[in-house]
C-alpha cells in the first residue's frame, strides 16, 4: 500500500468551501459547502466569505474523510487510516485574499503536523485539469474553454503542467455576463443558474443583441451587458410588465448571445491551432444550453470533446486534488513560505 499517492485537497478561493480525497488519481470524495450568506447582498462579500470558510472548513474536511471511507469500503479497498496522506494541497491563487488564506493556513498546519509535503495549486489550472477526472479523460494536447464567474479563457494544454492561455476576456467574465444580466432582470445572485432555468421555456432567437468585435482569441462581455440594459429600458418604457411577460424569451436570447460569443472564439482557436480535442471547464460549463451547443459544434466539426461532471464544473476541491496529484508525480512541491495571491 506504500506505493499509493493519497492527497487531501482544500479549495477556498471564493464562496465555496470544499475538501476532496484523491488516491492515485481517483477521486474518493468531493464535499462542497456553498455559502448562502451572499444571496441577500447580490454578490460575494469578501469579509463574510472568509468568516464562513473558517466556520465550514473543519466540518467539510471531516465529511470528506468520512465519505472517502465509505467509498473505499464500497470499492473493497482498505479504509482511510491505512492510506497515510502523501501531501496536502490547497488553492493559492487566484481568488479573494481572505478566503484563500483560510484554506492555505489550514493546509499548512495539517502538512506541518503530519510532516508531509505541501502542494500549492493554481485555481485556473485546476479548472482545466478537472477534465482529467474520471474514466475517459481527453488526450493531450487539447484546448479548454474555461468559463467561470471570474475568468473566461481559451487554454492550450500540452501536458498537466504545460498550459498556455491563448485568449481571455478583456473586461467581464462569461459568468459575470450571466450574473449581471440576471440582476438587470431582477433575479437574485448568482443569476447564471436561474437564467439557465428560465431559458428552458424560451425562444433563443426572439431578441438579438449587438455582438462585440474583439481581436484574436480574446473576449468582451461589457458591451453585451450595456446592450441588454438599453434594450430592457426601452421595452420597459413602452410596457412596464415587459420583463415579467417575456422572461423565458429574454433569458434564452441573452444565453444564446453569450454562448455564440464563446463558441465562435473556440472554433477560431481550433482553426488556428489545428488541435481538435476540446474541453469545457468552470462554473458556466454547468449551463445546459452551452453544453448542448458545445456538443453540437463538436459533432458538426468532428472534434473529440470532453465536459467535466457537474460537480467538477463549479468550484470544487476534486479539481485541486487531481492537479496536485500531477504536481506530486512531477515532484512540484511548495515551500511553507508560499503566499496566497489574488491574481
Ligand atoms: O467556477 P465558479 O463556480 O466560480 C468561479 O471561479 O468564479 O463559477 C461561478 C459562475 C457564476 O457566475 C455562476 O452564475 C455561473 O458560474 N454558473 C452558471 C450556471 N451555473 C453556474 N451560469 C450559467 N448557467 C449555469 N447553469
Ligand atoms: Zn472557479
């Protein structure tokens, strides 16, 4: 059993406290506590996020160990106490400083007390590598469209440790475009999943919004937000019930506009690089319409494609664990002096 690499990973970069256990590259638990406290403020309040992480981290880690034990038992494998940790991993950047610090200090204390290595993981690299979790991972090289609340990137992955950002947003992230549009429609934070839900009964071609012209493989979403704002103001002036009466069609049309922007650039990236294996990652890849259109586009272009399971799309520690596993194999450990950073 001494050969096995067992990693406990912590993710606390934003408003989800998560812990996961990974043994030899397989995920045995992935526990996520989402913070409800931010809903009433219409966005994440950093100070409240740090406090909630402090409250959640011990119960979340205990639950991750318990669930790993149950899964090991079901797989007929020895229990957790027969798998000494090989390393403790945590998210060191990017994210909210106070939130990152909670996970970092917890991980450092644990690694110090067990006298085992520490592995600092980059959150965006982890989103990309969430595609390596499970049975049929994509083969390298692949392109990954990473779409979250804070980032929108097209990444070329040549190996787990060799990732290159080919393009990214010059203003808002795709998740922000969802959340800000939802806010204009009077929906609570985070609005992305609600737009997804209402759009299911709507017509995506009913309303058209201006498409941004951004050079190369970069993205822009702030113009779309403005165009939606002006559109809603104009319609509401003529009919004050416009939003209530047309919510599904508006949501479907907004979603269609965002997805069009994303997939056009992904197609351009495939064309430019010649790489025909494509992946999705990040919170917005939980969006059902993006997933559907992504699969259609991949099918039409004869690309190989991969999308992580839902639980690995939004922020989670399993993606930190799988990334740490590859860092472990490469001997890429971190010093206890490593600091967290927002960017
Ligand atoms: O990756 P993530 O959990 O956190 C960050 O690292 O930012 O992404 C969160 C973002 C939020 O903007 C949220 O509205 C969006 O992902 N999101 C969705 C859906 N589920 C989550 N957006 C659209 N449709 C969804 N189903
Ligand atoms: Zn994220």
